[in-house]
C-alpha cells in the first residue's frame, strides 16, 4: 500500500497535467529534492554505522547533462585543509568505476568528486548497494558507504531533474 499510494499520486498528477513534484520526495531513507538555493536536484542518504563507532555517513548525488557530482561526508575523517585534492579509486560493490578519480576536500569531514557526465557511471551506481573510495597511499581514510535502493533514488532524481523549475 505504501508504494501504491505515491505511484497513484504521480499518475493522477500526470493525467491532470498539473505539476506533481513536491520540493522533496522520499525513497526509502533517501531524500530527493530541489532546494531553492540549488540549480539542480539532489539525492542524499545519511545513516549511522553501528559497526564503526556509530559514526555518521552521508552521501549526496546530483547531476546535469554535463557533470555528476558526488559528495561524501564521514565524521571519522579529519582532513587538514579545504581545497586539497585527493586521488581515489571509486567502486561499487565489486566493480570499479574510475581509477585515481579527483576528490576535493570541502572541510574536515567532506570530500566532493565532480566527474564528466557518463551514463555508465549512473548505471553502475543505480545497480549498486555500496560505493567505495580507496584513497591513494591512505588506507586509513578509504571508505565504503551503503547505498541501498540507489536505483530507485536515482530514478526519482532523474524525474526531479527533468521536472525542476
């Protein structure tokens, strides 16, 4: 019933010709939204990992026809300087996405990767249950984040992006 109701609302809105996209949509524990201060929609998921001292993990994904942006926040990191550039292999489950990808340190717990838009990256993310960053020469800061229902969240993100104002 929980899945049928939102689908029914989307269908009813589509048939009426009225815009149906709210500013925020939930897909499991993902939030898909177009915030007023942002140009594009984003999908975000945060959770506490009880297997890692109950630390906070957050991932945010946004894209346009030109770029894919992934922001990862982990309160176990303690990066020294915003603006530093790190290199990391990016993978999902057991498949690699990109070798030595560039990640920018945003603050002591946040890194951001900006990549040229590539549908194959979006396809791999949508099929994944986790994403990993394996930093060069820094196994202590390498990380794996859980991204359950990523395919559904990215589908909602695509819908949001196609219907944003």
